[in-house]
């Protein structure tokens, strides 16, 4: 019986260094694999030209505000409303209608490159009354509350 204990003890002693070596070998193998794995990509800050957009002053909770930046592909200015369609930079097509009953245009809901829009600015966005210039871009600021009218920030092409 003593001998059996002695054998088991020696067997345990012999297996301990082996277990230790096997553990080290596995650990270094795991570390080598981890070192060879590509580092996670961290998004770089956007270039200055694509900095975060500042929303115009709207009576809308910012958590319900979205913006559709893109190329204007449809535009119709009527007596009481103006409709436009935007092919967005995110590869969607969005449309909105501005209601301006009793007003000649939706100009009070417009901006021009972020600045207040004036009646003279229609010549910068339209080639003739009601006809939008080719290549026109805009940012449509849309509040999803169903009450606040959209704000359109026109971005005429560079001359």
C-alpha cells in the first residue's frame, strides 16, 4: 500500500512539469495568434469638410430630428406647397412637402449654405421660377414629430 502511494505521488510529480509546459505552450500559442490577429479598426475623425452638421433652429426635440443630405432629383413649387425629392448620400430616395398656404413660397423654411434665405436667393437655386437649377444639392432637416415643418438648406453647385 505504501508503494502504491509512492507511485501515485511520483506519477503526480512527473505530470506536474508536463502540465506546466503544456500550459505555457498553449498560452504562447494563444498569444502568438492574438498578436497575429489584425487590430480592431477605429474610425478616424471625419475630415473638416465632413464635420458634424449643425442643425438649424427648430422647435423639435433633437432625438426626433434627421437630415437628408443629397442631390435634389425632383422639385415642384406650387401656390400653397413645395415638394422635393432627394437622392441622399446614403443611397436612399426621400421626399417631403412644405406647406405654405397664404405665402408665395416656402422661403421662410429655406437656408442657403446654412445662412438665412432671401427672396433674391431664388435666382441661385432656380434657373427660372419653379425650375430648379441642374446639380442642385440640399439638406432637408426633418422633424419626425409630424408638426414641425422641414427646413431645406440649399447648396447650389460651385460656378
